[in-house]
C-alpha cells in the first residue's frame, strides 16, 4: 500500500488566548471532515494521504482502498506503519471508490441497510458466530474473524450517521485478553459521499492480561459460545471507566465528528487542503458568563447617545472554547479572545469579504473596530456590555425571556418553547407516541434540544415563511427497550428531514419526508 504523510502535527498543550487553564482540547479540520479530542488521550496526530492498492492485489485480507487517515498515538512515540499497530485511527473514504473492491462494497451496503432499517443491534451482540450475517460492518480489512460484538448503538450526528460498538478479532478459539479489544465507529456522511471508520485500541482489567497456564483448550472450546455470551454481558454491564481510554472520552470524540461538503464530493482537489489544528481551553465552561448564548447587537457608540443596530443587518457573536465567531453585519468573523476578572480583549479577527450597502458596511467597521479596542465587559439583565475607547457595544442574550408561542397557521415565526410529541408517521394513519415515554422538541433562539425518547439531543434549525430545516442533530448514546428506540429513531430521523411547519389550534405540525410530526404545547 502506498501512502504519503501529508502532515505531522505534534500538539503542545498550549493555552488558548481565551484564558490560561489547566486543560485544553484539540480541534482538527481537514478536507471538510473535523473532530476534537482530549489531549490527555493523544499527544501526536498524523494526517496521511493513502493512495490505496490495485483492486487485484493479492495480500492477506485483500487490497485496501484509498483514504485520508488520521492517526492518534496514546501519548507514546509513533508505532510502526501497520494499519493496526497504531493507538487510534480515523479513516475517511470516498464511498464511490468502494464499488471496485468487493469487501468494502459489501461493508458499505451492510451499513446502509442497517441505518435504513434500524434493526435491534442486540441481534448481533448476542450472536456467537462470525459469519457475514452475524457480524457488524467494519473497515478496513482485519485479517481475522469478528469474535464478539458488545455495546452496539446507533449514532446520529446530523452530518454523519453510523454505529459504534466494541469488538475483538480472532483467528482461533481462545480466551479474550484485556489488551485485544477495539472500540469502533462505522459511519456514512449524510450526502453518502464519505465512509468514516474510527478504530481505537482499548484495554481493560475485566479480562486477563495473559492466557492461564493451565488452560484446557478442549474444555474451553466446548463452552466457547457460553464464554462469548458471558464476555459480552461483562462488557455491556461495565462502567465506561473500566476501559482505557474511557469510553466516555471516545464517545465524546465520535460525537464531535462533523462533515461539510465543499464543492462536488466526487471531485478530487488538485491542491490538497491545509489541516487546521487548534488548542482550546475547557476549564471554565461559562467563559466568564460569555458562553452559552448568542449575543445580538442592540446599539453601539457613545453611552450617552448610542447608535441603534440596523434591524436588516443583525450583528451576532458567540463565545465558545474555540474562540469568538458571528456575523459582523455583512460578513462572518471569527478569532480569539482573552478575559479575566471583567477585562476582555480580542486577538486578530478573520472575516469573509462580501460587500454590502454603505450603512451596513459602516456598522460592520464600527463593530470590528470596537472589538479590536475593547478593554472590559459587564453582563447585567441578559445584556452584555463591551467597553471600548469612548463607546460601548450593548448586546442581548438569546437566553433572555422569549414571547410565548402564538398560532402561526401556514408559517410565520418559529414557535419558541417546548412541544410534546403526540404522533408521527402518515397523516392518514399516524403512530401515537408511546405513553409515559417523553419525546419532545424545544425551540430556542440558539437551536433545538429535547428528549428523543431514550436520549437527549440538540441541533440547529432554519426557517423561512413556513419552511423548516433541522441539521447537526447530536444525541447521547444510551440504550433502551426496542419500542422506545424505534420511536426515537423515527422521531430523530423525521426531524432531520423536516420541510415545513404550521401551528393550528395550539398544535405544532412538522411535515417531513414520509409523514407529519404532531405536537402539543408542553
């Protein structure tokens, strides 16, 4: 297999300008795919462009498909270049290239079928066989058989959907050892253009480090199926911290996966994109009260004679551990900031380069100049006041009390507030929501959130004159009984294909591909 090391990124644990903190998180973006991770998990990241093998190459396991490979090392020097000698590897493939590779094509089809039909994954975890029908999709090729599957779960991230599970591969019948387990995520981007495979070696003390010296292989083989079932139950019932890295850490990494298409997904860029890596503070989650809200400009300039913000050109900003970003009036902006005990300063701000009307551009220039010369801030009554030179930027929090929802038959304003699911599916034969299993949807100025049925979720939305689109839905990864998971799968899938909404007689109805979600105000 040919490969080219595109970038080697040795990530120092530096403090981001927002505030010097004890710990940071690293965010990586490359060719539209991004994720973040705790640096305590890995100190070194390689990004490698792998050309792949000829389709007729004969080697153990078969040929490998071209892909971009993100390799993380668990705070140790890089391991030898073998696809399973590394601590953690995330591979991003072009799904169209699987067509010429039989094994990969089978795995892609199997995953597509799982995500479309959403069968109960316990069927796979309870199986002790390693056949094509009993194993879960997994790439790249592992030259052995899938001996077991545990903690299997569907994962829906808005731009990527897939499954996560713990597995172990075997070429023989033998006891499982604590250093042989793999945590994996196998997913497909929402546009179907990319296949994402994440594979992490994990260790646990739940299983021995070595084979018992007095192991009776004949007796063990006779009870092997029961041994597999008991091993799966042990893993399913274990705490996330019974594994290293903790499954919570790995779930968070998977939950951070994002994918944004730039141009046609089938075009290979001539010039490879430049990877972006940032170090981000995660200590003070409120960031001095600045985080957790989108701030919208009310006025600016002299506090004695403030200039009202233009309604047609809103100025917004959001503070996160990654920095500050928002809309300056005409252009989007982002950059770093630093705060401490009421002081607030901004680093160099990067903006897009669109041109708008003179009044809009004048407001934008005033706002960006104010941020560049800011000195301090206060937050009072859901308002943020940023002091600069002789002026003040005054902004309103998106968490400020919102007006009660009103009937908006045929469209209009989005109905802020919480709505409880009543039914879903075909409007001619709707499926009633499960009794005593809350499924709800809350609209806020920042986005959506709620209870999917079993899991909590959140996401973003856009609306215009009755149209509605919902995106970037992320949920927790708990497992519940199948009727509950079926409802959750249908509910979250419906939200992500929403097209229009209306409120009539106190009920919210969201139309989506294949049906209607009906809610009562909660």
